[in-house]
């Protein structure tokens, strides 16, 4: 149960970050600044209005568990 909740929490945080960036150009720039490849940044930015669906895909390469640990997000599992 805790592992599932932990996965959902990180999925939600990724979705909130995409929603916060809002526009494709901002998403692209933000992902590139975080070290994403050009292909990943273009793929996510091209689907910018599907933030919930995008938050569980290739964006996991950039917004990793280590990234959230660095922000101080507690682990549930």
C-alpha cells in the first residue's frame, strides 16, 4: 500500500510541475535546464496539455526519485 501511494505521490508531483510550466516553450526550457535530452523535452512539450498522462512517461528520466529526495520529499516506502 505504501509503495503504491509513494508512486502516486511522485506522479502527482510531476504532473503539478508540468501544470506549473503550462506552455510548451516553458516546459521545453525547463526540461532542458534539468538535463533532459532534446527528444525527451520535445516529446513532453508537444503534449503539454496532457500533463497527467505525460507525468508518468519519459519525464521520469528527468524528474527522478533522486530529484525529489533532493527537494526533501519524504519517502513512504
